[in-house]
């Protein structure tokens, strides 16, 4: 066979050309397959990235003899971007939770509260305290007890809804909670 190719250089050139064309076609097929695999891998990676920074919001309440609080907690793995916090069933719908509360007795003070929540960010594992009343912020335990009971009464009538998103601005269902828990002592 080698002798035949040496004696017929035209046949040898034709065979080399055909072999080159076949190899080029195989290389093109491999390149197209590689592009498809890369594209699918990119899609899966992007979906994973979105899911791996998803916040999980919850509304947590605390009702103790020495403290009352309402807070928003991020139990997810990505930042929680607060869009809005809506308080309903109160005397001033649409206003902040602190605006729904009764006036405190003399020498009793809020430990912590927040009015404007728009644009707030809660890091993973973090919290946004909406309202906090502790015995340590009062000069009299008797006055604190009166305030605590008045605040319990007011909170028990309310509902809170938090609308939020993640860093990709994905649609996430709002989290809502009625605050009837504060009426369990009645």
C-alpha cells in the first residue's frame, strides 16, 4: 500500500485531504457539543447562585413578664431587602408599628423601635427590631407592668406583613403574622 501511495501522489493527496476534512468535521461536532455543555452548566450555575442567596423572612414575637418585642428575622442564607412592612387592624393603618401603640406611662420608655423600614437590609441570621419594651428601660416595675399590659392589649389586635426580596429582586411571597399571641394572657 505504501508503494502504491508513493507511486500515485495524487491519490495520496486526495486521501490526506479527505482525512483532514473528516478530522475538521469531527472537531466541529466536538466544539458544538462543548458549547452546549458549557451553556447548560452556566444555566445551572446561575440557578444555583440565585437559590444560594435566598432570604427566608419570619416575624418573631416575644411576650415575657420583663420584655415584649416584635422583630423581623432573616433565617435564610442571603440578604433580605425589606420592601415594606404593613401593619393592619390598628388605629392608624399603614403607619409603623410604634405608631399603633398607646402612650406609655411616665418614666417608662421604649427600649428600641423603628419607624421607617423601607430600604432596610437584614443580613443572614440578622434581625430588625420593630418594637421592644424591657423592664430595664423603666424606672418603676409597677409602671412597667401597667405599660406592658397596655402594649399587650394593643399588639394583640394587630397583624404585620413584611414584603421583601433578595439581591436578584426575585418574587418572594410576603411573610405575615397576626399578633394574637399577646392576648393569650386574657
